């Protein structure tokens, strides 16, 4: 059944999208087209800081009222900051959509950034950074881009202690006013809603102020990091490589290669490293692909003495794929990805994330061409991508 999808760019530049569903639930988000990639090195973490502060009060609602007005109606509420997006969302029974829109639009337009709340939230974010550092897998994933890029993309989007302590209310308020303007905003909804009513709400509640999203330079690199840590018993490693951005076809081929190598228990590396050699428990592959940058990575947890053995197995398996991959195996992986695509669409919140990601990259409607784009991936494209010449390698090992 073809999804009921609607999209409109308003006169003020704001984009409104809806995937209509019959179930009495909606996932709704306001998102700004700006994230870590749009920050100077001296202000890394400011987008994430703003995300936290938008739940801390407006002239109409204090911090407790913002969440309680939604949660007491059964809603889940949260926000997230990525490299190219900052978003504020909730999932709620559709009969309360009007309240969700009112609360979320209020924080998007009218947040106060109270000085006392800001200082309290600064402490919370510093604790969040400590928590991420304490988790070996999360820590490596946070470090990964430092070994893949220079410039703004090579710095942690959550920031560090020194930078976060230097970000004051003036900097946050100026950036908020600069970027949280209608032309940089997306209102996205998945669920039981009326598109015309949503458009009317957006037109009624947002003016014509325009802002420009800053862009900062970064370049590709490949690096190596081996770090020792007390208190861990397992070595954690990540193998990563850049993906060409010249065509969409290449990006979809990269998704196919990533799944082939490390997605699920039938993947090549799971079978080779875990099932055949019993060298690891966790093996996971994934991609970070957008119109600005793209890379694939593989995470494996193993014994310290096996780190180099596992790395060599990874390289050998890529070489095998570049030389031996068949149409039959390629089609099996395509079917796996297409199946995952349909299953992932089932949850309205997951679908909200999907549509936002595609909208940031150009047009959310392109998401519905995923099955065709994966089906069109050619054997030669996957084989060529598997010819790994340069890569980044990170390992966190017991001291």
C-alpha cells in the first residue's frame, strides 16, 4: 500500500511534511537544519546545549509544565542533536496533537534561556559527556570522526569541558535567534493528522524572519588510535572507511556493503570472526551517510591479544568481497535491507527520524524510493567499494 505522504514549503521557507496513518497515534517533531557540522571549533557543543535549554522554560510554561502538559496525556518527549540537525519531538495519542504542536512550537519560538537554568543544565551536559566516555563502545563512536575528518567534523558535537564552560547565555541566545527561524525549520508528523490543518497551524504561528545556517570546512583523513584504559576486560575496536559521495548510487552501494559485512548474524564478519573462529561476541556494522559526508564502520569486541588478528580478518574479508561477491549473495543482502526498511517503517517514531533525515538531505519524499535504489545497486559498485585502500582504526584495550 502506497503511503499517504504530503509535503509543502511555505512562503516563509518552513517545510511541513506528513505521512498520514490511521492508528490514533502521532509522532511529531520540529527540527532545525543545523547541528555539529555547522559549528566553529571554538563553540563545539552549542547546538546540543540549545537542545537541552529549549525544555527549560518559556514565558508561558516553566520546565515542569513543558513536560507535564505532554506526559500527563501519555506522551513520550525528547530531543536529539546530530551533525546536520537538531530536533524536538514527542509521540502522543493523535487526539492531543494540537497540544503537542502548541508546546513544541512554544519552545521553538519563545525559550527564555534563563541564566540560572543555563548554569544548572551546563552541569547536566558535563555529566552526560562523562557518562558517554565511561561506555567503551559509545566512547569509540564519539572518537571515530576525529580519526576520519579534520576541522569541525573532526570534533565531538557534544563539546568538551573547556568549551562548554565558555559558552554563555549571550552566545546561546544569539545563535538561537540566528538559526531558529522559519526558513530553517521542518515540521514533521507521522500519524493520524490532517495535512491542511497542520499547514494552517504553521502559517498562523510562524512569521517571515529568515536566518542563514553557517558552514565550516572539514577535510577527510585516516587515523589510528590505540588507547589503554583501566577497569575494562575486553578490547573494543572500530574499523572505518570513507564512502564516495559522487552519486546516490554509490551511497546505496555503501549501505549494501555495510550490511554484507556486519549487519546481523548472517553477515560475513559475524560468520568469519564469531562463528568460525570464536574470537568475538559482538560484531556490528553500520553507515553514516548524508549529502555532506559518508563512511561505513564495523565494531567488534574481542580479547586484547586478538586485536591485530581481527583487523587482518576484516581486511581479508573485504578483499574476498572485492573479488568473489556473486549476484546471488548481493541479491540476498538487498532483500535483507529492503525487509529491514519495511519493518523499520512500522513504528511512527522511527519513521519520523527517517523522513527528517531525508528532508535534511533534500526531500523526504525520496525516502519512498529506497527499495528501488537498493535494487538498482550493481555488483561492480559493491565490489569496487570493497577494495579498501585507506581506513581508520580505533581500539580501546585493557591496561
